[in-house]
């Protein structure tokens, strides 16, 4: 039973990461930026930006703040998704 719950929780976390990635992709596309442009302007490694958009990386508080500031979002927008 615990193993099934663990898989369910992990899936939920993955879904939340994918949702956050979709938000980041949408914001980046609205600004007409490539991932390279975004990573240079926000000072986040290209690979990290790519993984965040694809939901395969955990977002750090530092990167969440940088991205929220850059896109003019409230950090709460990220927190709500990740709850």
C-alpha cells in the first residue's frame, strides 16, 4: 500500500513540475525568447531552463525568484502550482 501511495505522490509532483514548465514556456514564448536568450538574461544555465520547462528539474527558490521577477509574475504563481 505504501508503495502505491508513493507512486501516486510522485506522479502528482511530476504533474506539478509539468504545469510549472508549461507556465514558463508560455511566458518565454510571449516574450519571443529562445531558451538561450532566457538563460542569458535570467542567469540560469541553459540546461536548467530547458529541464524546468520540461518538468524534469526541481525549481530552486533562487531560480523561482529570478524567473518570477523576469516575467513580472508573483512568486505566489509558482507556489500555488507547486503546493
